[in-house]
């Protein structure tokens, strides 16, 4: 909503994907798919006819988000033309120890996204399937793009996912993602990959704090 207000260049550079039709479409589609199982407890057959008012509003918002995302994507495919900067890999740049720590943290995020994608059960209930697909897609894309941004100058990341590459928003990303994925791993299996991802999550939290402190001074 804020991006609709003229003169929001800072937000546009941080969340540039929301200024494109395909970016908005994917965002609303994935967020709606993730939100529905989050607000709708599994004890309800569905949350449109069960639960309290807040639960029903959340379910309707999630369904509306999915529908809106589909509308954006259909319009983009058949009616709207827009150009994109698709230089994802970019060029090599000088890196420091903090960049290396970001790359390690991002590798853990990407691995968790990949594992979540491989664990998707296509015969699962729609509620569980929508959450699994959206979580895997979001985690994998953010993990890979933040890894690239840690080691290279990616014009794609800086233009559409600026919060993965610049300033205190980058710190907030690593901090919040580290806490979220640490909680997702907690009480799970304790294999070698899990311990590696635990370490990456701790590094992500530490990197987030350092970035926020350095960029807000």
C-alpha cells in the first residue's frame, strides 16, 4: 500500500519486485498460500464456515490474496508488457568477512528451502500442500538470491530484492530469517544437515545484529 504513494524511492529500491506485475502476482499467490494454513487451525474442515470472526477474516484474506495473485499473473501474460533486468549472477566484487558470513548463512537458508521442496508430499491435504510449496519457494529463492548478493553485485537482486543486499533491511532479513528457521528446525531430526543448518541460523542471527548496528549508527 505504501508503494502506491508517490515519492517512495527508498521502499521501491528495497522491495522493487512489488513494482512489477509478475512480482506482485507471485507475492500475493505465495503469501495467500502460506497465510491460509497459518490462520486456519487443522481442527477445522475449512475456516470460511468455522471458527471465530478473526479466523474467518484471515481465511478470506488468504483466499483473496491467492485470487489477486492469479489475476496479476494472467494480466501480465496476456495484456501487460514490461521489461525486466534479468542479470541475476552479476559481476564479482570485493568481499569482507561479513560478506563471507552472510554467504554461509544464506547457504543454510537455501539448503532448508531445498529440503522443504524435496519433502513436499503431493498427496497431502491442500492446506498442508499450500504451506509446503509456498514455504519451500520463498526460502529457496531468498536463500539463493541472498547468497549471490553476498559475493557478487547482482543487478537483479539490487533492483527487485534490495533488502537482501543493502543496509539495515539486509540485517533485518538475516535476523528474522535466522530466528524463524531456527524455530522451524527445533524438535526436528538431528542429522548432520540439521546441525549445519542450526549453525547457519545462528550465524544468520549474528550477522543480522551486526548489520543493523553498523548501518544504524
